[in-house]
């Protein structure tokens, strides 16, 4: 993978229209996601939280997606590993930490849902659930609403490779194809649905399924975040131009167990995992920035200190924060007064 | 006041709400030029265009799921299920998503969707064009469920459902479509969700139900009055979730003898909850055991005429059960 051009000002990010500041911000967000995720695992192991689900090694492509979108106008329907994605959309580590600790101030669900179940109307992140793939038809619905209202909004929905087998994936894609809706379907193919390797889920390529719905399907290397950025940005431009949906299959790998409740060595080898860990694109991206003279080891050290402080502070805050009161925990089954939420 | 058919009341409710609010639209299979397989959406695409009377691919989970997404985006979708028998693929979207969106997001998101589905038999539809699936959804917190018996209530409840900030399942009875006509005002009105209505006043026994079987109860009540001087009190639940507790208890207390009727099968049906509610609060006011007259516990009604007839409730079955209870 060629990361940097030889001539100054001809770096890949510049040719993609990404400013130096933005590409550095991407890196910082990726690193923040990585460190948050690692802390989540530690907290679970230490018995401080009940559950954590990881997106480690998927963050670079997740952040690239977020940076390719318009946070003022677009709609986002993430799946449960998308820490990098939601951080790039403006969710804070403190908010993620409040969700991890299931505290009342958590904007995702006030500590009602498991961590990784994102939602924030302020950030245009649509509330999600645990039955996988239900969010795909929702994204089509958001895109339909945008088309009906003539709004310049694109819906981006993510899901795993396992989800691509659900009826809702096919139904949501087909509907969007028929009505040429502004939606981007992103499969984060990390090769595993809990214990099931891709070979036991599908014989074909997930991106090729787009052919059947009459829109482009693109496979992209998840370890090349700038390429992910380019592909998502193009898909967004097509969507805005009224050219309909795109299916993007991001090829990545889940280096962690499915969740803190899973022992992955029961179904795969340490060697396989190590091999993929060595392909981690986070250090590669850092080197790209250094080669482009946008980053240095001193800045790296400062960043690590800064991230550590932010995470420590969020950790401490969330740990001390109160749970939602029992009186409030059972509210909002229905609107409490007419016109609520409008 | 004009007398109109039940099906026209439903269409008029959609038409008027679509005229009133640009965010209201209908989607489903064949809802466009054809106007739906029953004609419920006839003329809507001609008046409002292809997008607002949207033909959806044949995939019920997407019809519900896309409507739910659009609702979260601020639209007011009406998703039509061609037959309630075919809405089960959408059950995950309805129960896991629509019902939980407000609660799971701590009131950050909402889902003002209406899902219309025709219920009931008597049209030689066989097993899969005749079912009453209310009990599948009944008991799911976060869902409102209505099932009107008259044209007036069909129009008023559908308008209320469309304006409601939460998901509403609207179970319309396909046998009622052309069989039931009643007075419906031209002026705008709604029938509030969660309120039952006394259809007939009486002092000898109480019949509680919803949808089509109430018409059999009304016919039976007239005959019992003429032939036996027995006066039935008949309560139309209209909304089956949330149940109108106050209305139910008042109607039960009025006569002390309660017969609950619905076409959905007896076990685990709405009637069980109504009976439990009365038993919990009014047991000592009762003069007879609570009775239920419902569809039999078989998977669904057969298409052969004797089989269908045997499955369905009718005036005679109601009359027998009501007379027996009155004489208890």
C-alpha cells in the first residue's frame, strides 16, 4: 500500500480533498476510539462494567466513513462496533463511558441499553437495537423521507457480515434500489459472525449482492482508510445527485472476541488473530502522517497523554455518575403529552 | 349526516389527513394505481402522487421498517399490510423496533407510525386471508392497538392514530368494509384512542368485544329484547391496547354478567385480559362466571363453507350465549 506520494502537496489525502487538519483529526479520532475500546475491555475484566463489545482494528475505516459524511444533514445508523464512527460524528468519550457504565446521563439510552447501542438525535445518530439488521430498512426510510422533503440528506447504515444474510438487509436494499433513494449501505465485513467464519455464512461476495438490486457494490480494504473515505464520499455524491444507493463492503477483521462474553480461541487460532493484528492500519496511518510531515513522535506522545487524560476523566465521571432513578427508568413507554418529540 | 361504508371511512380518513398534513403518506403493496386489493387507497395516488401513495416491493418487513425509519425522520407514514395474515414477517420491526424506540432512547427518538392491517374471516379466504392476529401484538408495551367496528369509529380512530405520537396498529375488519355503513359527519373529528363506547344500553347482561362480532351481538340483542324482554348492555372496546379499564369495569358492574366476544381465538386473546381485569376488581359484583365466546383454538379457519361457518361467530351463536348468561 502506497501511503504517501513523493512530491510535496501531492499526498493522497490532498487529492481526496481532505485538508491536513482533517486528516490529522481523523488519526486522533481513530486513536481515541482504540484507547476507549481498550479501556472498555479493561473495565469489564476488572469487574467495573458488565459488558463490552469491541471494534478494535475496525476504527480506521469507521472514522474514514464519518469524515466522508455531512454531519449537519446526513443520517447515521451505526451498528454495535462503531465507536470510531460515532466519535467521528461528534459523540464524546464521556458519553460513551456513561453508556458503558449504564448511567442516567448516557445520551444513547440513559443506561437502558447495552453499550454499543448508539443513538443521539442531536448528532443525527438513529437509535439502534440488538436484533441485527433492523436498521437497514430504517435507513431506507430516512432516505425516503429526505427524498420526499427534498432535503440534501444521505442515510448511512452499517452492519456486520452476518447481518448481510438477514431478510431486512435484502428488503431494505431492494426497496432503496427501486426508489433510487439516497442511502449508503456499509457492510463492515470482519470475517466473523460470533464464531461463524464468512465461509459458513455466504459463498459469494457481499458487495456483489448490489448487482441484484441494480446499484453499485464496492469492496474496499478496511486497512486503507483513505480509500474508504474516497469510496464513501463518492457514494454520498451519487446519492445526493439522485443516482441512488451504494453498497460498500469494507474488508476488515475482528481481532477481539465477539464480546467480553465470548472465548474466540474455541473456534479460531491465535496465529490467525496475530496475523491480522500485524495488518493493523493505525500505525500505518500514523507513518503516513509522519511521511507527509503532518505528525511527529513528539506530537504522538502528547496525543497519548491527552487521550489518557480524557479517558481517565470520562471514566471517573461515568463511574461516579448516578443511574437513572427507578421512577424515571420506566418512563417514556408512550409520549407523556401530545406533540412530544415533535 | 351522510351514511358511508366502513371502507370509505378509512379512505376518507387517509385522504383528509394527507390533505391536512404534508408529512402523512401511505405505503404498501398495490396501494398506488390499483388503490389496494380492497380499494382502500383508491384515488390517493392520483391525488397525491406516486411518492405519497407509494407502491412498495412485496416485502412486509421493509414496508414496516421503511415506515419506521421515515417516522423517526419526522414523517407520519401509514404502512398498509395487505392482509394481517402477511404481517408476521414485519413482527420484528413492529415489536423490537416501533414499540421500543421511544423507551430505549429515553424519549430522544419517537416513532409515529400507523400500521393498517385487515383482519377477520367470512370472505372464503382460507387459513391465510382470514386471521385475527391481535393477540400476537397485544401485551407489547409501546404499541397502541385499535380495532373499530363502525364506519364512524374507523374514520375517527384512524385520524387519531395518524396524529398520535406513538406507533398504532390499526386492525380494520375486511368483512366490515362493505357490510357496515353508518353515519359519519363531514366535519373533522377524532375518536380518542383508549376509550371504549357503549353501543347499547341494557340491564340484564353485558357484552364486551371489538370489531365485527359486535354487530352479531347487536342483532342478537334486538331479538332477545323482542322475544324475551332481555336487555343487553354492549360495550365496544374500540381500542384494545391500552384497554379502557374504567369503561370495562363500569360496563361489567352495570349488569354483573359478562360475555366477552372476539373472532381471534380464545386462548391468550384480548378477552382473557378483559376477564382478568374484571376478576381482579369486581369479582364480588358478578352474578355469573365471566364467559368468553371466541374463535376456536385451531390455527385458522378453513376455506370450505361449512368449516368457515362453524369457525365464525354469528348472530345465533351470540344469541344462545347471551340468553344462557342472562338466565344464569
